[in-house]
């Protein structure tokens, strides 16, 4: 059965095998790759590696600050947790998945932070039928991701940690400090010491700041790295293209990504995010998040519409309709700002460039 979203270690298994076969660097205890090879896995290599007599290209997977990736890898090789913070849609989750896949070959050992996340879903719980029958014995314990990470010496990923209540977050303080989990129900055998290789990668959205602000004690147990939005239109176009090519291929759709449409979309997201345009037209920044992930979604949805209902070519009317949905997902107060953007910056581009920009400008009638 074909899965919709394979784990990173499944999707890039051959690349990981090639890196492992050619890895001569020093490895921290219980890591499957050296820090140098982990970096290569995430940032790519110029030349392919040989595996079983065949060349295997090592692709560039995370586009952003290369130095941030290096610092993240070094943090995980030490005894402090890694906290990735930033705007929604800046690939924090993807980076944590790539790091976990490369370091321990398991990116699925994850806690998803929500308002309902409990201590049991982080550490461990009990099989209550067995607990009643045999009492608190080890075989009655049901491991949660932190327990599993400590026992096996692998990474535990904690998504959107600030979504959890403060008292739930703080259950990590002693674990990150002492690297030991106390299970009082097991008595003298109730101490689980973390195996080599265990660490925690947490993510948090800066838009969630103030929902459940982390305690200063917990913050001190993490090294913080801020994942910034993409600041280059050319790079954002490259990301949209590569991501949409992968999505279309995984859906079994034989369809080329259109570079001119991608350029229009990437420019729009960049200008609405930054509040500045090449033409120096007045642009009001939107209150909603205009992330690269949203741009990928807008193009992908437009491409699906073209594939199933059209002739395979993305129409600018469809692109604008999907853009409108992305802009208004949080508030309709951004609609006048979007209209102003079309009547200003887009109008100037349509007059100067024609082509797709002209069709894009003419689609402004849908902004209602």
C-alpha cells in the first residue's frame, strides 16, 4: 500500500544508506551518521555518492540558514535540547524530521502538543487490565515518546510545545537536566536512565507566544534557534517548485510545474509578507501568516484544479481564488489590503510585464 506521506527515513532511505556507507567522520554515541554526514543529508552535496556501484545524488532538502543547521546538529550532539522557533510555515517541523531521520533513523517518535496533552502521553501510562491483574510490573507499563527515546537512545520530537499547559511542559525539566525518568510505581526498579543518543527537539510558533509561555527553568534546558522566513523570491520559487513537484508525483499526477505562475505566486507572498515591492508601490502587510508552506498549498490546489477540471494549465483565476482562501483564513480584515495590493503593485507589474501578470491583475474581480 502506498502511503500518503512517508517518513523522512523512508522517503530518503537510499540517500541515508549512501551516506552511511561513505561516512568516515566521528560519530557521537548511538548516532547512525556523523555530524558532517547529517549536515550533508539536510543541505545536500554537489557530487553524488556511490552505493552498490551506482551514484546516489544527495539532495538539498532544507532551504534557509546553513549555519543554523550546523548549530542544531552540534546542540543535539551535546546534552541540551534543541528548540526551533519561528513563524508558522517556516519548515521547523520538516527540519526536526530531517534531523531525527539522519541521527537515529526514526522521525516518528513524536509528541504533538495540544491543550489536551497530558503527562501520560509524554512519559508513560499503564495497561490498566494488566495493572489490576499483576500490579505495577514493567510489562504493564505503556511507553510514551519520551520513555521510548530514553530507553532506545533516540530523538524525541515535541511539536508545538507552547500549546501544552505550563505544568505539562515543565515535566521535561528534570528529564533534560538529569537525564533520568523516575517511575515511582516500580519502586527500586523505577529509575530509567537515558541511553546515549537521547535528546529532545521541540518546536514552537512565535504566533503562539503568550498562549502558554515557557517557564524560564525550561527555557534554560534548551538551545533556541529561530527559523526565519525565506527572504529571496528566487529561493521561494525554487522551494515552491520542488515541493509541488514532489506532491504531484506522490499523487500520481504527470504535470509540469509552470515557472511563470510560480514566479507570480512567490513574488506575491514575498511582497505581502515584507510590505515592500520592486516598484516601491505602497503595500500594507497582512495580519495573517503568508508562509512559504501556504504558497506551496496555493499552487498545489490550483494545479489539482487544472488537472481534474481544466486542460492541465494553471489559470490565474483559480490561483487568485486559492490565494484569497489563504489570506482570509484568519480574518476578513486583510481583504481590503489584498485589493489595494492588486490595484497598486500588481497593476504596475501588469503594465510593465504583461503576460501572466496581466491575467493575474484582471482576476482581481474575484476579490470580493
